[in-house]
C-alpha cells in the first residue's frame, strides 16, 4: 500500500463547476497535509496546507481533513480552465519527512 | 525574497558518468529536501538536510548522495548514472525555525536530467 493514495484521474469538470479531489494516507503519525498544483513542465506550487481536522478555506479552494479516517480532500469552486493541472497531495511527518501521492490530473473544460 | 534556485536547469549525461546538482534555498530557510520525479513513479523523496545533517532518507540506492553547506545551499550527486535516472530533480526548502516539526516546503524549478 502506498503511503499517500490519490485517484490518478483524469478528472474532467465543466467551467464553473466544483472539482473535488481526494487523498488518503496510511501513516497515522503524519501531522501536516498539503495540496500542490503542478502545471505540465513546471514545478509544484503550494495551494493549501491543513493541520487540524475540519475545513480550511482560501478563496475558491477548501481543504478538508479527517484524521480519524485518514482522509484529505480539496474542493475547487467555480473551476476555471486555468485550474487544469495535476494536483499533488502530501502528508508530512515530524522532522519534515514529506511523502507525496501520485497526483490527480484535472481538466476544466470551457 | 528570491525563490528556490536550482542549477543547472538541464543536463545531458551518458551512462556511467556522475552528476552534481545544486540547490540554493530561500533566504533564511534551513531545510532542503530533494525529490525525483518521473512519469511512472511520480514524486519520490530522496533525502532531507537540516543544519548540514541528513535527517531523512528515502528508498534510493547509495549512488544517490547529498550534502548541505553552512549557508544552507545543498548539492546532490548521482554516481554511475543509469538510464533510469533520467528524471526531473526537484529541491524544496523550508524555514523550520525549530529543530523538528513540520513546515511548508517551497519548490525550485528543477533540473531536468537526461541519461543517454
């Protein structure tokens, strides 16, 4: 079992819709969780970090964390074609040890 | 603040050679992590350095090594290159004000290594 699991997609949504990206992790000692966006040929860029159970909102993005279920999600509201990218979920243990999922490719169709 | 910088951006090597990649973290950041990214395996953790010490290591052979200097700049070295080492090598820096804990990692642009 991989430490961080994501649906590889591709996930396709129409412009203006809500995109829902999911991630599960196997290591219960993971403390912090991150969502990165990676455009083709570019390096990952941070979208959100979340450390506590519940929801965290930042503009059109909402991250959700459920440590009991070992589940993290990212919602993108009012999806735009510019949101088309691969989204990477990461779980971080203490001492900055971070593991990434394989990524979910999102396509937002105009 | 300037972001994470990596040099060189592109490299072409042949099998059996060795290569050294360089990473300069964001000013004030003390931790540098290295990752290998390939289409088949995704983003895989190589190692992490903090205060010139390797604190974490991923599951890579000993041909992959690294070090960190007193100014937090880091280098990674791959010896006896194999075709399968062709990948995008990314470094990420984080502040880590304390000795341990967790912190946000910011990625550099990467070095694209091609092994022929």
